[in-house]
C-alpha cells in the first residue's frame, strides 16, 4: 500500500487505498455516521428461537441482530429476571458482521477491542498470535510478557498479537494492553448505568481503521481534502502513531477535486463491473449471489504463440493474482468458487494453488484457499466483516 486517500464521494465518506498507483481497496460509509461494525450496544432480546438455538436482539436504530446461543454461552446481562436468556432481557452485544441484504447483523457477547498491535478478547482467555507471525522465539518471549501482565487484569479475557505486533517495543505492547483493558472496563461500567439501546463503544471510522490496520510502515502518504477528517486523522496519529504524523497531507486544490484527481467514478464503476479484463487478453466474470461468489476465468482475446497448456497456465496464473485484488477491492466474502480454465498437468495445478495462496495472504481480511475439487473448481473463504462494495454504493 502506497497511499490512503479520504474524501467525499456522492454524499458518502470514501476511503481508498492505492498500491503501485492503482486503487486496491474502496470503503464507503454513510455521510451521516459510520458503519455499526464493531460498535457495542445495550440490546433488548426480542425473541429466543429454540430450534436454531439463537436469539434476535434489538440494538436500536431500527436494527435487529442475530445472536447465536451456541457461540455465546455466557451473556453480559444489564437486566434479567432469570439465568436463562428470554425475551425482554437487556444484554451487552457487539456487532461483528454488518447486515448484508436480507441477513441481519451478527452479534456477540464476546467483546473485542482492537489496537494497532493487539486485540483484547473478552470471554476468550489465552494468548494468540497472527498467523503471519512465524518467529517462534519472539512468540515465546511475548507470550510470557503478556501472561505476566494479564495477571493483574483477571481471567475473563485474552490477547491476540496482531501482524504489526513485532514492530512495537515491549513497553509499547504493555501500554496498548492497558489502554484496551481500560476501554473494556469502561464499557462494563457504563452498561450498569445506561439505558437500553445506548451505544457503549463507537468503532473508529474506516479512514482511521485503514491506517491502524495497515501492515508496518507500508503507507507513504495519507491525503484528505476535508478539514474535519484532517483534524481527526491528525489527532489520531498524534496520539497513537506519531511516526506517521509527517505523512498526513491536506489537499487544497479547489480546481481539481480529489474525486476527479483519482478518478473515483471510474474506479467504482470498474469495481462494480461483471467483467474484468486481464493484460493477457483473458477475462474474469464475477457474479456475487445470495449464497456465494462465483468467478469464471476465460481465455478471451489471448493470442499468444505458446502451446495450448502453457497458454492456459499463463492465463490462470494472471487470473489468480487479479482475483486476489478484486476480492479486496470489492470486499467480496463468504464462500468463493473459482472456475479456472481446466488444466491437464498436475504440476500446473499445484503451482496455481501456491500462487493463489500467496496472493490472498496479503489481504488484511482472513482469506483461506480450501482446495481444488475434482471438477477443477477452487474453493476459497473470506471472512465477512463489512458489506460488499456494491451494497456500500447503494446504501
């Protein structure tokens, strides 16, 4: 990632990430408020549905969320007349997945608070590490450090060390742990004296979380043309990421708005298009459905002189890299099925899967390449968090 730009686009707050000069991610939020994702509310149980072992919880703003009783065995009650969850009970819940189309937002009582280096997980004790941290010696040392520090905080929470964790000093990790624990304790304290539907914790807007969650010092410049966003970014960087304060730029050219400078209309239009052309002349067909995302790879206009199987392999390899980019750009998630062009050589199939895994490993959102089926379909899963871009545009 080279640059993050923050501006207004069609009455929405647009946060876009640029890599090697081209837009690699677009996030749109309503101009009148940020997404509900990761917010924490006092909700009221509407009903408990025994046959799916779940409850539906009203969190205000005309929103009702899905709350799995299997995944939330312990509830944080604000008011209740009994031990078993029932309609009318008030509980503390966090939105862990935005509502998508007809599906309700997903809620949990296992609260989490993310920092730049750590994530505090209430109700899930233990020390975990990002899969991208492979240094065994580092993990052993930091595990011992955090376990000792957490003795003072109680046994009801755990810590995940994020990919950026190794960049922080031991003192920096402990400072962030203290901050996250303070946020958690404040939520519990406020819950005891606030009314139903109160938002106890407001997640930062996308233009701040994009900076917080970026890998290392990969951001070279942060640009905005909105005074409000500039002040908020300046305040955040000054408090949490002082090393990046100098890369914040306020864009002031009134003759060429940022939306025009970075061709946001064209970028969004392309990101919503069903067809994506590849440099080789091949193309992708991307079709999100209610149940999954289906991606078809086609030879298209390819006119190379290589042998047939070499041609197919080249197009598939290019397609794998572009698919990884498109998943992030469009924020497509859930089950993803890719129909690559059929290959005969087993070695080519193995190389393609390895290349695809390497490409999706750069995605900040957890993406897993499951396998290639007997019909040569490749299965992926990508964690659902924010709404896909096509829904953000229409929101």
